[in-house]
C-alpha cells in the first residue's frame, strides 16, 4: 500500500494538469515588460508597456504621474511585489489558458485520427 501511495504521489507530481501554478499577475506583468531584465520596471519600460494581452490594471494609465504614485521608495523603479501587487490582475488565469490549449491540441489530434 505504501508503494502505491508513493507511486500516486509521483504520478500526480509530474502530471501537468496538477503542476501548473500561475505566478502573481504583477510579477508576470513585470517579467513580460522588463526589457533590460533587471527585474523591475523603470520609467521608460513603464511608458512603453508592450504586453497587456492578458492583464487588467486597476489604475488609469501608464503616465509619469501613475509611475510616481506607485514608486513609493522614490528610486525610479517599480518592483512587482512591493509596489504593483494588487493593482494588476489576470483577465484569465494562465493555467486555464494552458489547459484550454492542451485540450484543443488533443481535440485536433483526435480529429486527425478519425479522418
């Protein structure tokens, strides 16, 4: 019985349906728009946000005034955890999107097999 439990745990741990865990939306937003890869958004990156496809923001725009409002420590950089968290959310959870894509691929594959 112990072996069966361990095996079940291993199978569940490596099953993609159970392995997906989305990062916080603010973290993903910074990652998507951090052009110099320093882990934060500076004013230039803020004003030139590229990726908004799956994000909803809880503020007006990407203006200098909004940047200054979020830059609590006045260092000219926005960190996702201390300054943006709670102000950016996903439109749709990335794990849900991934699951839909995998189901679509399976569906297409099954259709090819029936042709």
